[in-house]
């Protein structure tokens, strides 16, 4: 499903969707303006054209572009939040060996990170139970 969403949100596809929506709405607006029983001045016609184009294209652009982008962004936020929580939980499980100024993980003996002595006190203060 993520691949389908990514394909749907590709920059090229979004560009052609925006161009298509605007072109379609502009054709409809121009047809509606031609159906008016009176003629508008050039300035008035341009203003009515622009307002109608904006009003009629906004809902379609919302449905086809903005809402899918918002959903994808919210999915990314949730995914990144769960990753961050996993990293924080992992760091909170870490213990500090003061003699070697090394942060180790109790479940493995091979994963450790060297920490400068000045920073080990800060980490100990924030991580120690």
C-alpha cells in the first residue's frame, strides 16, 4: 500500500493532476461565461474567470493532492514517532560503565558507544534509575 501511495504522490503525477484539474475547470468556466446572456468587460470577465477557477478547482485539488499528502505526512509522523520511542527505550535500557566511560547495553556485549568522560556524567544523570 505504501508503494501505491508513493506512486500516487510522485511529483510528476501531482504536477499533471494539477495541470489537468486547472485546464478542465478553466474549460468549464469559459463555457459558463459564454452562456451568459450579456457580455462582460475584459477586466470583469478576467476577474470572474479567476474567482470561479479558484472556487471550483480548490475542492478537486484538495481531494486529489492535499488530502493524500496530509495522510502520507501523518503516516510518516506516526512511523517516525514509533521509531523515536524505540530509540529512547533502547537508550533508557542502556547502562553506563564509569570506569571505561562507555555506554553499554545489558542484553548484548558487542554494542557499546564510547562517550567522552565529560558527557558520561550527563548521561548517567539522565539515564540512571
